[in-house]
């Protein structure tokens, strides 16, 4: 039996974050990683998808050339093989950078390639070797959800784990599941010339909850490819093609992209043998502010816990988990970061602060500003579409959160998330400088709507916008 002080399961964002801190403390550790090296983001997630989206958006811009007095757009064509080669080239660059900066520097004593299972409290088995660790950090990530019946489709069934390996794009594809991943990839494929049909069981897309934001996203993105909401899709293998049926409609496609979410890689760890109680989803009880499982020296961080499967959240959880693993049995609760999430569609979809379904609508002011309402910069860029939905507390007048469906929302969502984190009021935000002409003026217009909704007339106007010198 080999004994170590720390064992890290998984070499993704959370695991590598924990590794960086542990290596500064001691050499008495082991990292155990099964499967590919490189974070989900770099290998099959945010980075290769952004490479695909960038090519798609560049090509799609030809549709606006006439608006700007540029002719010749009809001469342009897409080489999907070269697009996919570029995606893989950049993907390999990102994953190679992660590996060379992290796991490549580990010795054979510190790195084990294989899948670990718990065999008892503080005990793991990997490749036939038993390891006893005083503290264990679980950071084994996630994998795409694939219904068992769909696996008979073979190579015609794709997930985000396989799509970037395609040498050439299919002519027709069904995207089933229009959350962030499905919507990003579906729109990109459509813009690259693939005939895309989207299917989503919910009545919304991209994870949106605000009725107005959801309506706007469906309206805009639905102009690029057909979207079918509210029904489960049924698949039938026809040999070379697949039939997709919703209600009384049937479509024939060459491939199916399953984007039904991701499942935590926890079900094969035999965590119950560590004395941990598991719920009906085989998940342990853990504290979101300490990342500790029950009262044990076991911590869980990143996509494997299913809370917020986003890279910066995984890194933050890795820091919390490793801090408490090092200090165990002393445990410290840490404040979670303000929610910030982005879908890189066109227009962008972004969320910050409190989500719409978590609001007490009786105590919350909800406003919406549509970019069609005269934002000069958006008009000259031919990007005057979208909506800004903001939530503010009626009593404290603080900004609580919001949803954005607008061009370049990835940037504005950061600023607004920072404002929520600082607990700024609507008046404090109104007093901030806004340049002209910029898209930020649309955010300013949205804040003015909140000002009108929250304050009586005598507390608005110049009195709200000026600050008296002390």
C-alpha cells in the first residue's frame, strides 16, 4: 500500500488549480487522471467551439456587405475541411499548453494515468495499486449525456466530444438540446452552410429564464434555422440517414448532435465505499462554500459536482477545495463568486447575478430595454437588435442580476456582474461615465428604466445623476 498526504483525482481545471497550490506545500501527493489530459474547456468545450464559431461568423458577415456598400459577397465560399483543420490545430495548441504547463512537469511518482475507485475510507485503487490518502480532492469532470437507445446510431450520433474531429461537415444535422452548447454549435454549423434543425424540450433556448429575453433570442436566432420547442424528439435509424420526429413532424438528417447536457463523472468512483451517503442521482452531500463532502477529508470541485459547469467556477472551486484540504480538519467557508455566464451566439446571450426564477417578483423591479429603441452605435454597426433585462431590489435599490440578448454581451455582463458583486445601487450606476456613441449607452438606457421604476419623480433627474462634493 502506498501512502500519500494528498490525492487529486482528475487533471482538469479544478484538479490543476489544486495541484498548483499543493506542489508549493509538499511533494507528498499524487495526481490520478483517467482518459485524455487537458481541461474540458480546452479539449472539447469553450476553446474549439469558439474557433468554429469564429470561422462561421466571419463567413456569415458576407450577408451584411450590401448594407455597408460592399459588393462581391456572392463570390465567397467556405472550405469546411480547412475550417475543421484550424479548429483542431488551435485545440491542440490549447491542450498542449495546459499539459506542458502542468502534468508534464510531474514525476512518475506524482502522476498516475488510470481511473481511480474508492475501496474504503481514505483508500483508492488504480491500476491494481492501493493508495491511502489523508485528503482527497475529486475533480473528475463530466461527460456528455447520451440516451442509451441513441447509441445505435453509431457515427451518425455526435456530441461536443466528437464533432470537432469531423474532417468534413454533414449536409444536414439535427441539434437536439438548445442549451448553451447546442445553440452555439447549431448556429455556427448553420452559418457554415449546414442545414440545421434545432429541437428543445423546454419553451426557451440558451438557458434563458426571463420571458422577454427568451422571446427575443428565439425571434432572432430562429431566423437563421428552424427551432422546434416543447416536445421530445424521437429518432429512427434509416441506415445512411436518421429520421427525427416531434409531434406530427418528421425530418430526415445525415447526423444528430446530442447536446442534452453533461453528466458528472462520479458514478464510477464507488464513493459509497468511502462511507459517503449518495442520493438518488448517486451524488454526495457537499457544502458549496467549503467543497467538503459531509465531514470527511474528501472535497469535490468542478463539473463533477454539477453546480456551475463553467471554467472560472471550476478554478474557484479548486481553490476552495485545496485550501480546505490543506487546512483540514480546520475548515473555512468561502463566499461564492457572483454568477456570470455567457453563450457565444449572435447575438450573445449572457447572465449575471440572480437568475430570474430565483427572484421574489413581488420585491423585485424587472425592466427591459430593446436595442431597436435608438442606440446610435448599434444602428451604424447594423447590430440594433436584442434586449437588456435588469433586476433590482425595490427596497435597497441594488442591482440584483439580469439577462442580456445583444451583440457583445460578453463584455457588458462582466461589468454588470462586477456591479452586483459590489452591491451597487441603480443610482450609483447611473452616476458612472458613459461615452458616446457606444453600446454601453444601451446599458445606461436600461438603468434609466430601473431608475424610473424604483424612484419617485422628485428623486430622479439631475438629483440622481449628480454627486455633491464633500
